[in-house]
């Protein structure tokens, strides 16, 4: 599922509500049928993979230590932490022997992004949250990352909530698109139906597409 | 100068230097515990941060000689002797340590803190694994300032009978004896330089790890 909306429409807030970084003022949030307000927030967060905006890698740790963060919090032994970290680095397309011992400041934007994704996958979470993860990347790298996201999603078979303000990205990776407008859900549709939406925010997003592209997709 | 007089003076310098080191070590140790502790608490409770920094700032503005004087007549904590001097030096060392602890922790990048919390760190883990290691250079810089200043301020402790190298300096000033002033001032300066060099070494070690 992709959350699409302008800045300030509540996309990030929605993610933060899901892992209880924020608590709702009304209503309830359920994961697999269980109301999360009854769950321990620390345990809940450790069971959800979260890729935050701006990566948030620990600058004083190596890449390997960064990836093994949640296993470490879950008190895995050092050997298992290391093996898992190396396995994950390979899965996101990084050379574990070269990149593993490096510090985050020695990485390119795309590499940092991959490390952040690997970290989120570390304990095979039941749910993945992505907050504009590919916003800061160049178009080619972004495309690669989107493809990688799709294949990892397939491999891990995990539900994910993906925040973006990029319509093309939403159309590429979504199975469902939720359009947010100032904290309200404006529409919830599969990508194939998005192009025919008449709601105001959906229209203004569609207007950002080049004319030819929109017409050819509709016809 | 008579060799016996010189020998007595040398003996006195060594004893007073050790005295001085005790004053500085005990007061700095306590100031680190209190300053870092209160500083950490201050990053969790904004009200506590404002109050503690305000108190430490006011203490710092009191001339050190006056602060020693103020504590003298106070029962239990005051009076003549080492404990009063140590209390005074602690109060005087708090501000740089407290402020640098707060600044160091507050300057941890927002995304880093966000990620740590989002991955499921408890507040203690956030502090131990992320905030303190990243704030360590700043905190150390604060301790370094406190330590070096403290060695100078401890000279004044002699006026309330706490001993230390100030004994020689004050006696030298009173009797216009340059030799005695130097016998107190030079070891104090050397102590300060050594402390500064030691702390700088420690900072570099921390930066490498």
C-alpha cells in the first residue's frame, strides 16, 4: 500500500501512529486484527521494519553493526548478528566484505539507502514502513531501488506501507494507493483506477504528469 | 640559598602538590558525576534543564574567592578545611560539564535519534548506545575546561585552610617572597598543562574508537 499526498498531508504521521511513535487521539489501529494500543511499544517497534526519511544510520557504528541493530536489541549472540547482517547486505546488493566494515559517512546516498533497507529487514518483520525512502536519490538509483523493493517484497512476502509524494513511484510499486489530504483519506484505489480518479488531490497529482503520458495510459 | 632551607621548601612543595591533586581530583570527580547526571536528566525534562543551567550559571558568576568566603560560616557543609574547599570547587566546575552534556546530547542528529527509537530502543538503550557515545567528545571537552580551571581555582582554597599550592603563593605574597610565589605557581601551572595534555590525549583516543 502506498500513501500518496502533499507535504503536510499526514503521511509520516500515519506511519508514526502505526509503530506507536505517536498515539492516536481517537480511533484505533489494528495489526493482524490486534489493537496495537494494547501492545508494548518497544516490542511492537522491534517487530516492524521502518525505513525513515534521511536514513538515520548510526554514524559511530559500522555498516554491519547498523544492519544488526534490531538483532542486537533482541539479544542475538554476536555470531548470529554478524551472519544476519552479512546475509542482508548481499540481499540488498552490497558487497559485504567491502561495505560491511565501513562507516556511514563513507557511503554514497544509494548505499546508505540500501543499508537502511537491510536494517529494516533484519528480523524478518511482519510489517514494513517506508517513509519517502528514495526521495533523495538520483532517478537511475531510485529506479534500481524500486525494483529491488519489489523483489524483496516478493521474497519476504511482507505487508508494507510506503509513503511518497511521487506519483510515478506510487504507480510503479503500489498494489493499493491511499490518497491523503490534510489528514483525511481522500481515496483508496488500485493503481489501475488511480488515473480515473476525480478527487481534488488525485487530480492535482495527475496534472503533474506530462500530457502525452497521461493520455496514452488512459487510452 | 641555604641547602637545608631549599630541602624543606622542596619537601613542602611536594606535599602541597599532592594536596592540590587531591582537591582537584575529588572535586572534579564529583562534578563529573553530578554534571553529567543532571545534564542527562535535563535532556529528558526541559524544566530541569532550565533550572539547573540557570543555577550553574549563577554559581559561575560569583567570584571564586567570594564563593569560598560564603561557604565558610555555613554550618555542617561550611567551615575551615578541605571539605568546604571541595564543595566550592564542585560548584565551580559544574557549569561547563553540565552545559556540554546537554549540548552534546541535544546535537545528536534528529534522524539518528528517530531511527533508534523507531527500531525499538528503550530510553536507556538510546542513551547508552547512541546519545552518550555521540556526545562523548563534547562532554569530554567540558570536563577538560572544568579540570584545567579547577586547578587554578584550587589555589584559592588555601585561604580557607584547605592546603594546596595556594599556601605557598599566599605566604609568598604576604612576605613579598618571589621564590615562594614561584614555588607554588610553577607546579600549579605544570599540573594544569599536564591535565590539559592528558585530556586531549583521551579525546583523541575516543575519537579513534
